């Protein structure tokens, strides 16, 4: 064997070099003729007996549009860092003529499916992180905080509460004056994460631009205050002058900054080890 490739193989086998591999889609839910899939990215590893933390991504789009590829770059990065990452389909108004409530039901179904299938995915079921941007951030938070809105076909004995939350400019207030109230109405009392924060809410990082026209800084600050009041950790990081969606790949500088901040948060929880040794690309 060529020496160059021999040493490359040794580095991969010893874990000094890892790369992510997209698995084929996995069907996690079927509603009538609608099929919903997970797209899975796992670190390339020879350690078949090891379990890894999982990061579950919900795309943004106001519960109206969008698709699971939204967070593909973040998923690839964290896969290289040694996590199993899952990009989630859920029903939207434009594609399925559904409401935000069906989107939330799907998000909760996805977490239940992942937790129930954890061993087959080499996932540590005690280290499942839900993440999302904008309305996807609402869904991630909703899996942790919202008691109602479960699919009739779900096994409710399987806990849909993730162990940590990573929220990119999330829709967290659906009350009067908040995003989505005109669609949710008085259901906000059961649907809005801000109005359902409870004791033992998962540790959370919330990333928000100071010029976000949809999610005011004051909302993020109040969310942090309520989280800390019930004894839960909430790291609020503000990015000066940035608007809604600032974390997306096209805004590469802030894409990198947010990945670095999330990485540090996950290290602090013990979900990742050491400092990042992979390039952000």
C-alpha cells in the first residue's frame, strides 16, 4: 500500500480524522399519503460499539415552506465533530395545506422515533439535542416544552423531550404581538414556548441578531429570564446589527461564528470533547 494512503488510513482508524457520510433517507412517519423522512449524517468510525450524541435539525420557513436541507452544512460540521445529525421533514402549509399544529406534531413524532431507534443509529438517547431556526426553532423548543399536540399514532410513553436545545433566532412567543398569533389565536397558551417554560427545561443556547424584525431582543432576554427563574440554563448570544436568518450559510462570517458558539456550548455540556479540530466550510 502507498505510504501516503497507509498513514491516512491509520489516522482515520484512530479517530484523528473523521468525515461525515449521509445515510439513505429513513421514513419516520406516514400520515395518509404523506411520507416524512429523516436524512442522517454519521461520523465515519470503526467503533461500532460506541454511542454518539445526536443533533436534530428543524428547518425554518414560518411553518409555510422550507425543506430539510436548510441545515445541511451545520449537520456536516457537527458530524465531523463526532455527532449523529438528523435533518427532519415535517408538514408545511404550502406542501401539505396544514397548520403550525401539524408541524409541531411531526417534530414531536421525530424526536420519539429517534429516541426509540437510538441504538440502531448509534445514538446516546440521553444526549439528544433539538435545533432549528425561526419556525424550526419553535418546533425544537416545542418538543421540550409543549405538553399538548401529540399525534394520535405516537407512543406517548416515549419521551419527546430533548436533552438540550440549540435555537437560531427562534419563534418563541406566539402570544398577542408575537409571531404566528394570527394563525394560532388563543391556542398560543398551549402552543407558545415562552408561555410554557417549566422546571427542568433543557439547557438552551439562543442565538439572535440585534436587528431581527421578527424576534425582538427583548423577547430573547425575557425568555432567558424566565428560564433562569425556573432553574434552567439559557445562554443568550446577541449578534450586533444582524437580522433574521443571519446564521445561514450564505452569511458565511456569521455562519462560522454561530457554529463556534454552539460548539463551545456543547463542549460545556460534555456532549463534545476538546476544542474543534475540523475546518468550518
